[in-house]
């Protein structure tokens, strides 16, 4: 199925050390644009999965709720995923989301408090995301479609196992592991990442072998480029791109090269694919070689992790002879 990435806002309550999204000097997506994007995705591209993305989407809660309600009525939309840092969530939001059977909730939760906060600077006057998550955790753990994204920054790689174990101890059972991309990893940090993911793999295997449910999104979701999602990407201004790499600090020519159309004048699938073929070249000329090589190396480590676990996952679910 295809994916619509709906960039609800570029604004955010935090400035994370590893986040490539340019957040300043952008307006939020108007509701009319969000609804038009959903219609284009359903009618022209056949629908599929929707990602509510940012920035921090809950800075525009009216748009988030309206898209959820529209998607519930659209048969071609199979699933929505809301990506949030959790800072602005309230119990009434969780009650609303729980009533949306298509909606999955993904919250950034990197591990122990000192490590979670270490890579995230909260803007003045904004709430502390971890305090909000801690307050809502009992409610979240009852939520049937909650996943925690554990971002592993280079400086956290040697503590990845401890942070995963800590989240398990808090009751988290659904994970997405995300080594930081588009940053520099040293050779030592890459080795720590490899060892950390191997340790996490052993914890996952132990849970599975004990018959306890533990979900890893990494086994089922992949992207052609590390971190960046591909599909029908609609930026806050309504322009359509084949990759959300356009949320990073690209020059204007790169945006022109990748822009396939807009919600007012949507592209054909062939045009979107033609623009998608330009993404690798745009990435090559945008990031320094050291960053590109580091990102690809970290992604290769992640690939080895999920391939080894996929074999185990399939073996445990193979019917007995």
C-alpha cells in the first residue's frame, strides 16, 4: 500500500540534536489543505497508510482530529499513525484517539530520563514531554495501538540496552528502534550501536521464547532512505514530494527538483516516481560525505539487527510438524 505523509506543522516544542527538520519560519498546514490532501491520496493514489507528521503535530490538534475523522469515513484509508513527542497530550486526546480504530500512536521515548532529556532541548515556556508521558503512562499502556520510538543517538549507543530494558520495566511492549541519522557516527559509536542492538535482540528473543508479546516495528516497516519516509509527502504549504527529506535544510533548487505538484494540481503516479528517482542525488549534494557515510553505516547495523530477529520471529511462529 502507498503512504501519505501529511506534514501538519513544521513547528515543535523541542529541538532534538538529531532531528533534521527545519522548524522556523513555516506556517501550520491549513485544515482545507489537509482535507484536500487526504482526498487526493484516496482518489488519485488509491489510499493506503497515512502518517501525521511534523514538527509536533499536536501543536495543531484541530487538524489532527479532523483528519482522523475524515479518514474514519474513507474506506481506502487503512491506517493512520500519529508521530508525537507526547508533550501536549492529555487524557481526553487519548480517549479520542482510542475511539479511532484506524489510528496508531507513536511517541518518542528514548529510555531513562537522563538519556531521554539529554538529546532534547525543550523550548522556553513549553511543557516537558517526559513529564507528560510519565503522567499519562498508565493510560498509554492500556491504549491498544501505542508504540514507543527509542531513538539511539551516537552518544547513547553504549547505553541502548539499558534504555531498552528500562522501557520494558515501565511496561512498554511495542517498539520502534531508530538509530539517529544524518549525524556523524564515530567508528567506536558504530561498534557500540552494533553491540547495543545485539543485546536488545537477546532481550527480545527471551521475551518471545517465554511466550510474552513484544512488537518491533523494525521487522515490518522499511524505507528506501534511512529515517526519511517515501510516498506522497504533502508539506505544510500543500506541495507534494516523493520523500520527506524536503523537511530538512535543502536549498531551493533541491525543493524544485523534488516537487511533483500540489494538492491543487496533483501529480500522476509516474511523475511522483520520476521525482523519487532524484532523491539520492539530492541527498548526495546536500549532506557532507562523512554524514552520508555515517548514516548508511548506522542503517546497515540496523538492517543486520532486524534480519537476525526476523529469522527468529518466523521460526517461533512456524507451525510444529
